[in-house]
C-alpha cells in the first residue's frame, strides 16, 4: 500500500522526455513508483486530472540564507513549486563563519540577504548551519562555501594577496566544509572581501572542491559587453587550473557575444554552466553600484566614515559622472531607515531631487543612514534585450535561478515570480516546451549540485513533487509589487509531505539540509 497516489495527471518527470499519463505513488517520503496502477491502494489519493505532475524545482541562486530561518513556510517559493534552495551565494554569506565573520556579513549584505534576527539559532560550521533546516523549514536547502567568508576568517578584510600559509589555511577551511556536505565554493567578485581574490587564489581554493565533485559558482567580474569576455576567461581558467566544474551566476549577458565563448570552453574541456532569471532588471546593493571599491575597503563602518568626509564626496563626483553602472536606472527597493524609507520604489535621481540634494550627497547620506544596507533594482546594460533572455534560456547549459531577495518594501519581482514566469509565460509563448522548462527548473540544477536523489520523478527519489495547472500558472509580482505570490500551483510535497494542498498552505515543515551526494 502506498502512502499517497497522485492519479490522472500529465507526468513530466524532469528528464526532458515527453510527458505521459501516469500515476505517482509515494511511500515513506520517497517516490515508490511512476506508472499505471489503478487497482493499487493508498492511504490518500490526489486527483491531478488536467494538471501537470513534476519534480520540485531547485533554485540555483537565491538569497534565502537568513530569510528561511525567520520565515520557514516561505510561500514565495512554495507557491511557485520551488522545493530546494541553493544558498551561500556570491562569496558573502553565513557558513562557515565565526561570530565576527557572521556579524560583518549580516551588516554588509543586509541589502540583499536581510539582516534578520535569528534568536536561538547559532552556528559556525556548514554542518551546524544545514542542521538548522532539518524538520524546521518548508523547503530543503543546500549550501555553497563563500570564498569571502574563508578569506575573512584567515585574512580579515585585507585586500592583498594571501601568503602561502594563509592560502593553506583557507584551503583547510574549504576542505572541512566540503566534508560536512557543502556543494561547492562561491565568489562574488564585486563584493568585499570576495573581490580581492584573484585568479591564482580562486584556482587554488577550487582545488579543494574538485575531488568532492564540487562546483565553483561565481558572480564574475563583469557581465556587460566590455567586461564579459575577460570575466568569462577568468572563470574558464579557474576550471582549467583546478579541475573543478564552474558555473556563472545570473548570466545577464549579451547572448550573441557570450554563448560562443561558453561553447568554445566546453569544447576545450571546461565543465561550465550558468543560471538565469527572465528579467531585464537586476537587484543589488546601492553601495556596490555607486561607490568605487576603494571607498568600500575595510568594511561598512570604514565606508560610512569615509562618506562623511567632504573630500571623499568631492572625489566621488567623477565616479558618478562616469559610473560603472547606469545610475539613472536605479530604483530603491529596500531602505532600512525611518528617515528615508518613504523613498522605496522611487528612482535614485528622483529621490535626490525630491530631497533637494545633489546625487552624490543624497547617496552618501542615504548610505550613512542605512549603514550601507540600502538595496535597489537596476536595469541591465542598455544593449541587453528580451531576445537575449530567450536565447540564453534555450541554451543547453542554462538552468533556472531566481536570485530572489526577500527584504524591503519594493523588492525585485523575481523572488516571487521567476519560476512561475518560466513555467507560465515562457512555456505558453513557446520559448520552452513544458518538458524543457521542468528539466531546467529541476533536474538540471539538482544534478549540477550533486543532489542525486532530487529533480526527477523516479522510483527511489525523494518525493519533492509539484502539481500545477499549466494554463493557470503565472507570476503576479511586478516592480511595483514584488511581493505578490504566484498562482496556479495547487499542490507541493517536500520529502513526501504536503506543504501546499489544494491551494492551501499546510503547517508541515519537512525540509532538510541537503548534502552533496555522488551521482
């Protein structure tokens, strides 16, 4: 007898093969069988007539590291059919990390990770962090080791190259993290202190993840037309020198320029992939977009003190006149200051005009008031268009990653809409087949990160299962309301337990901290 049979649905199993009419039997948190068994008994049944039954989706890049600890039901993901988050992104996250490293990362990344209080929850190691999610969250999680964490643990915020002894110490920390179940190493080469690591350092660190089958996941040094080729070459070289698989986060590039580079690297033996969200706007820290790296050196407190100095403000004038990013498209998404919060949803230049200040003075005062925690939405470089998104989606190396941010009053819509948009708008528009969509949202990512029993509806696999109406699934979030939940997903199981049933959220918290497993 099965615990549950899901009957009469169109089963899209995650392999990319055509859908089939089949039943799915679940027992003890696992998929027991997929096929036709009309006479079989079960303790419960679910009629999925007219709906798609598929494996739960795996978000390849998302900032739920602290958010899931304070919002374990996390409907933003569940309502889209996401059952697993890949955490520890961008080289600046929370495990491993001493109390001092965690305190810095909380403050520095508050604009996208959220500095949420987590009373009663303490950790230092990867193992301790993953254990916090066992039976205490609606989703599963796995985690990368942030290179900025291990660098800070050994070197503080010093921007220099590491000594041989320091590099060896960082490698030891990474080895321990991999032994405790991490799925790879991340870097964020626009963020302090991850930005200070060069190709030599990153290659040496990745030598530690390669024997485990770990993946080097990078927010690379540039994505626009001018910077992407060199940035990608650095990624490829890290893969060549270390022997590790490499993966580029939020691949917001020009398709015609970069896809041939990816193909050439693959032909040369580099195991490279990338993730993508289907929007032309991104989201990050105001400080990262507006301030030169040298102004951010030494951490948040040092940055704030510099911004108070008239000489520093005068020096910023040139940087603002020739910005690294299109400042005129910045829209404030998260402003954790009572004095400035009313500017959430407003363009940065318009907010400065409203305040009667120059742009430089307004930005400096805003960052001082928010301790550099202001977050924003920004247009990708002007040459990038919807056609680039579709071309990148169709490439076989692509997998889905929301880059979801769950902080602020006007967050980017991708956190609540990315997967629903892929399964709804883009499938109905013909950009993907239904089978390709499920494969790129589930199995491709699970396989990449060594989650060997996730991402497929196959006997013996974990019963992370989604049931949705293919005609109704849709993203409802917008840039004006980035918190609006997706529609069309009716049922979600995580490890065989319903976290969404008949469109209603349950009280179950069956998620787990997942560790990399061999294929």
